[in-house]
C-alpha cells in the first residue's frame, strides 16, 4: 500500500475508534462461542470489579475484599463471560501501578491519564491467586469445574531482571496448579514503558530469554506485548525497528508458544505492510507463534483492510486468536468482546471462524496449572554472564 493510501486509512481508523465502527455484519454471530485470549482481572490501580448478589460492584480506589471473599472477583469475570457466550479466558493481573503524583490535580486511573510514573506491581499475581484460592475454597466441586475455564498468568515481574524467572517460579510454588501461563509480558510498550524508570525491556533481553526458556520447559505459553515499531509522532509510517528483537526470541525458543499481543500494534504505530510482516513471521514460526487481534489493531488495521486480513487468516488458520483486553471492568464486557462479527463475516467459513474464535486458543493452553517441586531452581548460568567454568 502506498503511503498516500495508507495515511487516510489510519486517520479513518482513529475516527472509527472515536465513534464506534459503523461497519455491521450481515449475520449475527452471537451463537459462536469465544475464548478470550486477553483479560486483565485488575486495572492500573490494582482494582477490579467483583460480584455481589448477582450484581457487578464497580471497582473504586481503596476498595478491598477480605480474606475468604476475594473469589467474588472470579465470580465477576465468569458472570461476564456467561453473558457474552465466552467459554474460556486468559486472565492476568496488571504488572504496573499508576502512581498519583502530588502535581496531579485528579487521581489518574489509566496510565495515560497523567504524566506520573508507573511502578511495578509485584503484588498483582497474589491478587489473582488469592481470588482463585478463595473461589475454590468457597465453591467446592462446582468451582473446580468453573476454574477449568480460566487460564491465570503470572505477570508481576521486572522484565529486565535476570532474577524475574525465580519470582515466577516462587509464585508457582506458593500456588501449585494455579498458574497456566506467563504474561502479559510488557516489552516495547511505547507510552506505558516510557512511564517506567530505569532499564527498558525488549524481547531479546537475557531476563526474558530465561523466562521464555522456563516457559518452554514447563510447556506453558507466554503472552507478550512487544510493539513492532516506535510510535509515529505525525502521520509518517515507521520501519518495524523492534521486530528483529522479537524474532531473536522466536528463533531461540522454537518449543515455547508465544501469543503476540495486538499483532505488535499500539496507538500511533504506523507501519506499512503489517500483513506482509506478519506473513513472514508466521511462515517461519507458525508452529509456536499465535497472533492476538485484540485492542487497537482491530479498528485501525483489520477493519480497514478486511480482505487482506481475511486472506492472511486463511493462510494461517491456526495462528490467530481474539480478545477483549478488558481491564478490571466487567459490567459492559459483552460490548468489549463481541466486536468481531465484521471479521467473522469477512471470513465466511464457519470452521475458520470457530478456529479464530476459540479453538486456536484452546489448542495452545494447558489443561492444568504448573506445579513445581519445592527444590526447583532455574539454572543460574543460563543466559547470564556467569562463567560456565568457575574461576
Ligand atoms: Zn493487555
């Protein structure tokens, strides 16, 4: 696509985002079961909706659920999934906390609400695990069956810390059988990583290589957020400068399953021929890389070129998943996840639609959570600078 043709499409996409996509599907796909590959139980203040007497109680700063009742957060997400015909979901906490700085006149809730920093939320996985433990304890056998629908991930670690893999292993030892995946790993996330301090993550950082290696060893997938390019301050497309880092990781770990969030797109990321880039990635990595089509890539790229994306999905029918990217808010969840009818329409073929909607996701997710031996320890020397032979 020429630059001239590209830019109006992107601008159109921004307008679409602002006033809800005017495209409508010819067929109602409400009966198509979805598996949501991208849900956050918590928001950037580590708050999340919960369910009370069958009604959603909206998250507010400072609210907490006492021990024994934290499972109400799990009830909320399951309640929302039932209303949207969603059978399964990947759930993570939120690895960052948005600070309320003294110069912010109003408390920021979203990371873009103010210029205040975001800091690592190392407690986020505890919120997820404790909610699951309470839900299990209070709900008995029914709860155990319901929990088969959820795939909790570990996410609250520093992606530049070579010791992060040990923290992940620790969480898995503390909550055996709870965690079934790792992510959303935050790597190359423009506005969000810009608000952190210190070293910035990248997909081929040794700290992440250790984690990807561990994930392959444990046969659990990694969901990673890694933009394909820097943001475009104006309307000039950028080269896919960050793709090579991700390919390093994909090449190094052919036995690790990766879910690449949002197809590498974020707000203000303009690249030419995204379909071509994804095609080339999947040509080499279709056995272990899955592309998540949630969030802004859907209105800003996919809805702008339904024929091109449909052709790509047809070429790699086993490599795409969809998601809501819900962030701790579940009252309007059906509106967040049932947005893919137009794409379903373009695909036409029900077998293909079902693969995209749920089967691809279910194929890659493990049935059971990881249980590690208490004496498990990830090797110190792998992907670190420690000499193999001690001096
Ligand atoms: Zn996300």
